[in-house]
């Protein structure tokens, strides 16, 4: 089963089920992911315009400032939470809602991802999430990753007057890539398996997911230790400069990278993994993180994406409920 006897390499960044405590400790598991759009997607805050940032990349004469598109943190966690709750319904027949004050606070997902105080007068507790997301940035500039689409609404009469053009929201183009890190704090191996299953199987992010927003999450590595790993922004900068210097691209400058028509996900994934490893080794003289062997991650993923996840969640459920009872 999922414990430190079976996976001793997880002990540095996770806690056993009987060690779950409401007092935070410093056990971190970092999951490195490259998100690839496989269809158009809509990521907005105001419902119309894509979220953008201004980011400087490079040094000296090759220093550039560009405007990456953003996959805001809430666009990631909201989608993953909905998928996680649906997984529980399938595997555990557990009913829980995404209603802000209506979550059950009695399931694995609520205890891991957090919840606001319930409307139930007898359950006035809020639970802090132990899964942390950060805003993700595109490698390329908004001018090449975002498409402004327009449509007319002329009506269906044979004769009609001119109608105003209706502007659609900004659309992110298929093939857009977002380097991303998901960080778990004081999670159990079972909870890690749950997050890995969600990450591997969830394929829709953003608005209008019944028609748009198909995403492929490339899982590139899992790292455990006593602290968080590098941030998405730094990793994105590193990948841009690595693509500029790579013999496998035709880029001669950062400008070439950020305005390219597309980037190969496999090549970007390799550079992203190397960038993460290098930052772990060099930031502040070296971060207290170690990469989990790929064989272990593959084994975790095999369980997390099969019906065996039901047994894992059943085992975790009692521990999650006991965690909440510590407040009594």
C-alpha cells in the first residue's frame, strides 16, 4: 500500500497517515508539470480579456521584455478540484459540492484542498489547502499565443438592419505551453497519489470547458524535501533562454523564442526539467529537495490512474476524518 515502508523515497516530503496534524510542518512535495493546450482555451478574469504580465528575460544586449499570457492559479486549482470531487463520486460514492460554504469537510478532497466554514452551525471550521498552485506563464508573447476572434449576430430575418459586432473573449491558441509546479505540504503518500491522478487525468481548464480548454498535462518529475521548489516565473525565464541557446531550434535571440510560431513540447519538457534541477542545485547554495526516482513515479501514476485509486482513497478517508477531529 502507499506508505513509507513501500516508498521510503517519499518520506522526506510526505507524512504518514497517522502523523497528519493541524499544526503545519515543512514536508514538501513538488510536482513538475508542463501544460500543453490541445484546443483553444479561455483564461480571463473579467470574462473578456486574457490575463497578461510584463516579464524581462535575458541579460545584456539580448535582454527582452515580453507579455506572456497567464493561466491564473485559480484556473488550475478550480478545475482540478472539480475533477477531484468527480473522481471521489466515481470511486467512493462520496457526495460533495464546490459550493463555497457547502463543502462536506468530510472527504479526502476537502481535507487536502481546503474549504471555507460550512453553513452548518455545528461545523464552523475552515480548512487551509495543503495543495499550492502558482500562476503559470506562456513561453511566447501574447501576440502569438492569443487570438482575438469576432462574430456577428445578424438575426435570422430575410431583411434586417445592421447589427453591432459582438466581440468574443481572447482565445489562447492550441500548442501554447505553460511550465507549472504543484506543491503539496504535509501530504500523505495517498494524497500525493490523488493529486497525481487528478493531474494525469484532468483535461479541461478555463472557461467554456464543454467546448474549449483541452489540456495535456505532461508530468515531468516529483521532488521531495523540506521546502518549496523554484517558482513558475523563474522556470519560464530559464526555458526561454535555454531554447535560445539550444542547437535544436533555429532561434538566435530571445526575440526569436518569444515570437516563434510554436515550440516542441518534448524539447520544452526536457529543458524545463533541466532548469528545475539546476535551480534546485544552485539557488541559495542548493535547495533541500531530491528527485523521486522515475520508477517510483511511474508506479504511483499506474495506481493513481487505475481503479486501484479507490483503495488508496478508502485508506486515506479515515485518516482525513481523524485529521479534522483534532480540532475537537
